[in-house]
C-alpha cells in the first residue's frame, strides 16, 4: 500500500465504532473527540428519514449513524484512490475530505428539508437561504464557541474557514481539492453510497443495497481531467446498479405518498406561520439561541415549537395541521389524485391527468401556493357539493432532483465516455428520474376520506 498521508487512513487506528449492518469503523482519538462535540452528538436525535417512518417503521436511524457511515466509506474510497495513485498524496486535502465526511450533515435540524423546499418560493428565497442545512452547518463550524470548531482547529490543524470552503464546493477550482470535493458531493459520492445502503437496510427494502459496493469502490478513478470522480470499465455494471437503486429508492421510499403527505402538511403549516405570524425558522434551528445552535435536535420538540407559535398567533389552519401531524397516521391527509407528466396508451385518464397536472403547476407558478390550494378547494366544493376549506386540500410538487448519471467511464486505451452516453440503462434511468420528479399529488383532510373521488378532483382542477 502507498504510504498513508493522514492517521485516519491507517489500517489500525487503535479504536473502532460499530455501526449497522456489520461495519467496524476504525477511528483515531481525534476523530472520537470530534464525534463527542455537542454539535455532532445532537445528530443522534435528528432522524435521517423523518416522516418516512410512517411508511417504513424501521426508518428511525439517525444522522449521526449516517455520518459515521459516510466517514467509513470515504476512508475506504480514499485508501483505494491513493493505492491506485488516482489522487496525489496531499495531507491537507485528505484531512479536509475526512473531516467533510464526518461533518457534511452537521447543520441538519428537524424537518430541515421541508424548510429548504420553501426556498423555492421566490418571495421566501431570501428569508430561507440562511436555514439551508449547509448554511447552518457553516454557521456552526465558524462559531467561536463551537466545540466542533475547536477540535477541527486544534486537533486536526485545519482552519474552519478552509474546511467550510471545501465542504461547500468553493475549492473545486484548485486541482488538488477538486476530485475529493466531488467524491464528497457529486454524482457518484460516498454520501449517496451510504444513505442508499443504510436507508434501504432500515426500511427493510432491497432497492438501495442491490449494487456491488465493494466493486464500485474498487473501480473509482479520476476523470480524464483529474477533477471529477469516474469509474473504470470494470465498475460500469456496479455504477448502473447504483443509479437504478437510487432511482427506485426515490420513487418507492423517499417519495412514498405517506411520507410526502406528512411533508406537504408540515410545509403548508410552516408556510402559514411564516406568512401570517412572522415565524422565523431559527426557532427550529435553535429555540432562543439563533441559527446554528446545537440545541435543535428533536422532531417532537420542533412540532411543539410550531404548535406554540400557531396557538400564540391564532393561526387556526396551521394549528389544525400540526394537530393532525401529531396524531400520526390517523391524522394524515389522504391521497386523492396522482398526476404524472407523461401519457400512456393503457391509461384512459392519462391525457386528462397530464392536462390537470399542467394546470396545477401553472397555478402554483403564477401565484402563492395557498392561493392555488384555495382555488382548488373552491372548485372541489363546487364539484362535489361538500364544504371544503382552503387548507383541506394540499398539493405536493416534488422538488426536482438530479438523476446523478453525469460521470465518466474510463474505457480501454485511455478513452473516457459519459455514463449517459455509453449506457442505455443510465440513459433510460435519467429520463425516468426526470419524469418521476414531475409527479404531482393532491392530498385531502382525513375527514374527507372516501368523499372525493379522483375523477371529481381531476374535473375540479380542469375547471379552475
């Protein structure tokens, strides 16, 4: 093996941490000290998958478990790249990468993805930007009172500003940092490799574990320009299986209608509180302590915080939505209609579904989501004869995600081809992933269960 360039890459570091399914992760004393920092320890109670647990009861694992898993994979990936001389021996870059693996999710707080989704609304973008989990992590690591900052600086000899710049992708212009930055956050990164496998394990499904992780790690290489992660020809099949696993995990797990219903409910409640009650997400990031506080670590506490705001501000719709969330599946809004972006010859309603989807998306883009949902509630009341309030129906538009297939395969004689150009499998998955992200769902209050049929909802949308 090539000489190691940081203590974390040694085969024996003296201590191990055991995480599922059966990994013994070698850790150094300074890594253990960093893991014990308050900002990192709070991740023990930040769920990795949030509301997905209502569809898959085993999905209760933490962001801390995932972070240790990314560190373990990153360590093995970097060891292999150094052995194969795919990356230059650079102690600073290696240390930044290992720290990035441990701390990439340090800024996550309860329901952070819900808050981040609201940043897609133009009138909220500036108000939400500071509460993206990466921005919160940056705030934490640069805080002079942060335990994590002290360990990064004193134990690893790294300036927190440089670590943050690496983690946020600001150092990719420098060749010695570029590849490892993409190995941490890119189409084929150790973050995705871990969460697909780990989430699949805890959800009890096979989809995210169907790729050959050992083969994929052994096939990692530098792209033709040396700045990005690629795979050798031997790793092509494993990379295709990785892409397929990611696609199925999104369609069957991450975007499962049960989890999406709860997310849509919470998003609507938070939106009401922001627009009507002057609510600031810093109360979720760290009550009474401002953005970046290590206090924020509990989903039930976050729901209680939101319910207190709703009650104090007399935001009745938000208060009711939060009460429904707290009652679990009994209070869950029920799926009334799913609308796809593409027609199929086998589905007689497909053309009307596509038209209804386009109508809803146009409504949302033209004005505020609450106005569009109020218009839909009015149209549904007219169509069904029921008394439907504006917050009784919620529309869920999935956030667009990159299919993650834009990486190179290194072929014989030094040729390099993009995965989507070389592989029909990757190309088909790229197209299917794009279609899946365009799906729109309509959910209705549980008191309306069974009273609104899909055909009636479709007609109501088309009449808006």
